[in-house]
């Protein structure tokens, strides 16, 4: 009975400033109340309405009877030997998702999940192999950011970047991801610059164009092949949005205010890592300012692909760079705790069998 009453209350977390303004106006409250509450939620990371001390006692009491602030518990946390941190959140319906915090010098990048599981079934990704369960709400997406930001503040650090590179395809959940981006960019939210937020996608072309027109965020697009034949075998979504359409959409995104468009390319030994593949990729991206991010395959128990040798990775990179394509090799981060790219799955198959994240990269880095 208590749980039913709890969930009947309006969850303030995940609401944009505009939504909070509408919510309070409908209740006869002043517009500035939305700004106050938004700051408490996203800048002070309040977990309880009672903590909002610049609201009158009567107003707080009124809110507590009709509203709540969701806070899915962090059930598990693991720290990699390289400092990468992975956290598993238990959502209110029992689903579990993971986020990953990646330290890199003064940067603190949080990789967030947008879905529990993923429906795209990319062959090299453990998340897709685990199957799709549901979309996440903006409250659940933003909670990952609140949790990380609060922990960093306690250490005297701050969150600098957010990347939608965790579990799921963000552009299959556009309404909730859009609300989360709104909150990340808002001066009354997390106050991040657009260039500090990156959306990773397998190439959902209409949604990519829509989001690019609405927000000045960066995009990382999974290509993983230079031909439709190979890409369709690796990524079934290519049958709906083939390479030429995806690259055309990438080319159409205006690069301004530090915004970037990156082509992500998971290297699979004997599948897409030959010199011919590199030359074909260079031709595909010729004349663009698109940067290539090479990601040597991160093994997981759900698939038998192999990662190429460091020499093969270097050869692939050198061909691209020789063709004038800016290229980095992503440094593997968090692989020992299954927090590297392609390894997040929540707890759907046990605590040591999960898969997908971001990592850091340096120009010309070799795969360790």
C-alpha cells in the first residue's frame, strides 16, 4: 500500500525546467519556483524535498504530499585497476542498468545508459546479445548523472562530460533522452556545454537529424564496416539505414562551438580490419571533418570474435591517417571489470557477464 502511494506521487526528477514551470503554474505557484526546484534537483542533488530549505515549510509540506524524488539504489560498484568505476543501479521495477565513470587527467566522463538492454542485436556487443527489456525514463537517465556528480563533489572533483554510450540505443528512446539532454544543458540543470555531451548511435538517421537540429551536442556514430554487406551482417540496423544514408546524415551535422562528429569503428580480427577495409573507409569519409575512433574488440562471453593484434590496429590507423582522416585508437578502459566498450549488460546474466561504454583515446595510441 505504501509503495502504491509513493509511486502515485509525481516524480520531480527528470522534469525539465519548462515542465517544472508548467507543473507549478497549474498549481497556482510562481514561475521562479521551477528554477528553485531545478537547482535543488540537479545542482545540489537533493534526495528529499525536505532538504529544499529556501522553500517555505508549508510549500515543502505540500510538495511532499504530492511529489517525490526518485533515487534508484546503487547496488554494486566496481573499480578497475585503471581507475574506471562501474555502478549498477536497481530500477524501481527490478531492472538493472550500469553507468561508468572514466577519469582522464582533469576530465571526469560519465557514460550513461538509455535503455535496459538493447534491441539492435549488433553481433559484437554483449548488451545487444542480452536482449531489449525497456526504455529508461529521463528520471532514470538523469539519476545516473546525479549519483556520479554527488560522488565527485564529495571528492572535491566535478563532472566534466556525459556520453550516451552505455546500455541501449539512445536514438530509439528520443523523448526521454531529449529531456535528459535538456537538463544536462540547462543553466538551472547541470550547466554542461553542448560539446561536453555526446550521443552515441548505431545510425538511426531520422532521430540523429532531429536531435542534431535541436541540441548542439556531439555525435559518435557506430560504422564498424566500410561496405553494406559487412555492416549488415554485424549490425542488422544497416538494412534499414545503410552506410551511405548514415554518412550523409553525419556530413550534414554542422560543426560549431566545439561540436564533433566521430565515426566509431570496432575492429574485429579477420572481419573488418584489413588494409582494404581501411582504404574503403577512407574513401567513404573522404572530404569530411569526421574523426575516426578505432576500438579494438573487447572480448565478452557472448561472442567469439577476436581483437586484432596491435600491429594490425596500427596499420589500419596509419592507412586512415595517410589518407588525411584524423584517427585515434581508443585506449581500453575498465576491461577487467567488464566496463569497456561492448561489455555492459546490467545483471541479466550474472554479475560478471555484462557490457558497453566509452573510453578515452589519444592520437595514435596503441592498443595495450
